[in-house]
């Protein structure tokens, strides 16, 4: 990026996680000039920092949702040797998942953005919107060269925390509406493990070992279930167990304290695994997360607010833009984790496009974990594949709005759905899902 203080584009995407990637790639492929602002040094969000994390691209169970997610998976699986493949998940109510090499996946996402002509701005923070009569005229950003202003026709907030949307006046709730937010996590990898011995017992949560560690005072009491999953490469185990409760992800001081506490608990857990869990004797810790992974902060108020009741009824909305059957994956808003099924086996719901639109700001959309949803619904819709396709939908809608000079609320949702179908998104617009080829 040059030292120019005033920048222009058709679409400004804020946040380079899975949702931001989907939004920027879709808008760029539609021929728009796109700028993607990412506060860290990588794109991919949790994909880039949770190495080998199972990636639920096969929802509903045994099916592919299609679109950019399927394309990315296909690119990785077609490599020699393959860098992604479908594998079963041991956790309750999760079906087949796509596991992958996270470094290669991140590189491939970078390449897809390059191919789409997206201008990528890393280590750049979006600070505030400049409002003009019900629209965002520009967004003030900051990078190592100082403050800049980006003038965009459409703004898509995929930041995860919805700072710009909130400052633009979009109403929101924190967490479950009473301020309770899911726990944050610090993850790490163990390499050099013997899978055949680590996973010999029929207990995907390693409860017996966890209870021993807690009783002896060597593990934190919240570690009564250990989330240890085979990563993509043999002998590597992804440890997504260390959850810190009661953290406000919008408060930098709270996040910093949680990150240090999380690192401490991760080192304690790694030492316990090596000393007490068969198969880890020769293993070592690596890839300790650089900070906490925040699951939940602001949920914006959209034209439609998705409810748990709607999802339990397997609602397939006319403006549904992605299919999902994820369980209610609630990570310690209270004392426990849940993976309760939300729909009957073989069924699914869709996420409506209206949940990505504010009621008033005419050139703003949002996608990812700031989607308009109640606490129960959010715990199901927040999966990475769904976030990527939410982003893809906003990128498609941005192209329509720019083409026709419309406010985003005026975009025909059925045209968005039809365009997504043409891009390979499955299970929407009245079409049924076909079994995945993986």
C-alpha cells in the first residue's frame, strides 16, 4: 500500500477471517474494486491460528454446502499429496468434517484473493465510519504509515466484533443478550504423538484423565473435558481444550489477561499429556496460539433476527443463502459446553440473507459471527463454512447494489440466491442437498 492518505474502492471489507475472505473473493470476482482490511498479519481467522482444526465443510452431515468452501476444499484435496480430506469427527452430533493443512489452506486463500484482484491491507485497523445521511461515506483506518481514509460505495463488516457497524449506529446485543459470552480459547498442537495409543479408549473427551489431573491439582477445574482431535498430519493432535470463561472480547485488557492465563493453562495441559496420557510420551507442544480465540461478542440487529425456534423447525427461508445443521455448540457461556443437535438427523435449515442486513444504513452489510441471531441460533450458525458463505452472499449482493445503484436493503434477495446457486452453493432456493462426493 502506498502512502496515499485517501483511498477509494467499490467495496471495503473489514476483517479477513472466513467471512471476510468469502465477501472479498465474491465481490472481486464480480469485477468490483475491493479492499480488504485485516488487523493481523494473516487472513483466514481461526483457520490460520488453529492448526489442523476440523473444518466443518460437510454440513449438513455427509453433504457439501458448495460455493467457495467447496472450491477451496477441492483445491486443497487435488494437491499432490492432498492437503485436505473428509474425516469423521469424534465429537457428539458433528458429522464428517474437512481437515486440512492450515498453512497451505491460508496460502491458497491468499492466492484466490490475488486471482480476484482484491487489494489486501494487512496490519491495518478500521477505526471509525464517516457517516453521511444514513450511509457510510468513508471509513477511517490506521496502519504503520498512520491514518488513512477509505471511500467505498459498499462496506461489508466481517470484523467479528462489529466495531464499525456499532459506531455506524446499528443496534446490537452482547453475547446472549444478558452479556454472557462464550468462553475464549487458547489452542495448541502436540506433535510426535502415537495416535493408536492416544485414541485407544472409547472416550472422545478423555474424561478419566481429565478428572485425575483436576483431582491432583495439575489441571484447571474447567478442563473436565479435553478436546483432543487428530490433526491433518499423522502424529499431530490439535488441543482445543483451554477455555477461559467470563471474558469480554470487546475489552482489550480482558483479552490480554485471558491470553496470559490461557497460555499458562496450555503449558500445564501439555505437561500433563506427556506425563499421564499414553501415546504422548515422546510428543512436544508447538503452535501455541498467539492470543485467545474469541467466539462471541456483538450480535447486530438485522432486518431479520434468526431464532433457535426457527432453526429447530428446520426453516428453509426463501432468501436462505447457506445450509446448516450444526449442533448448538455453546462453549461455556455458563459452566458447561453443549453439542446438542438442533435438527433431526438428515435435516437442515438455511440462514436468511436478511440477517446480514441492517435496517437503516443503506450501504452496509455484515457477515460471520456478528450475524443477527439469538443466543441459541448463534451457537449453531457460527461454523466457519457458514461464515464463509455468508460472506460470499454479501459479496454477491454488493455487486448487484453497485450495478443497479441500490441501497443494500433494496437488493432482490432472490437474485442473490440465484447467483449463489449459479456459483455452486447447494441446498438453497428450494433445491435439495446432494450427497458430498468426498
